[in-house]
C-alpha cells in the first residue's frame, strides 16, 4: 500500500504565502498605510484650516457638556460632569469621507472606466471578427456557386 505523505506545516505555510491573494492583500495593506499619510496630510493641511475659518483648526476642541458642570483638567481629562467630544468624531468622520471620496474618484472610478473601455474594445474586436467571418463565408459561397455554374455550363457545351 502506498500512503500519501501529508505536507508538513512549513510546506503548507509556504503554499499559503505564495498564493496570489495573500501577496495582493499585503500590497494593499502597504499601499493603504502610505495612502493614509496622504489623506491625513490633506485633512491637516487643507480641511482643518477651512474648518478653522469658521471656528478652530483643531476639531478635537469641539465638545458639549452633557451633565453640568463640566470641568477639564490641564491634562485634558474631565474631572467633573460628562463631556461629549463630538469634534473628534466629526474629524474622524471627515477623514473617512475624504478618504472614501479620494479612493473612489482617483482609483475606483478611473479603473471602472478603463475596464469598461477594455471590455468595449474586446466586444468590438469580437464583433469585427464575426462580421469578417460572415463576409468571408458569403464570399466563399459565391465562389462555390460561381464554380458550380462554370462546371455546369462547361459540361453542357461538351
């Protein structure tokens, strides 16, 4: 009896790492981390100053007191009352929306348009080949009919 030897844990791990989706995921994480720095720079350099034109550049300073009196120590901790830091939530939300918009408009939308153009070109090529094939078939039928007519006329003369 020949028994199949099961792959070792190391061989299985190597096979897992060499799959395309693991490498793609690793690349996506690295690119995402680098892209996060760009988005954070846009938020800090452009969005926060625009918001600062109406209030403050630091959205974290926007808070509301849920239970009076709210007292905040010098280190930023709330010593009395209940304080809601809605500014930091707003900042995180803005960062998310900006990130999503940049990813969509600079990556997803152009890629979708590119893929649609490629698909249209592929369909056009396939359509062109079909037309050529039909045309060639029609020409071959005409040639056959002409040859048959010539043979027929040639046999009649003899």
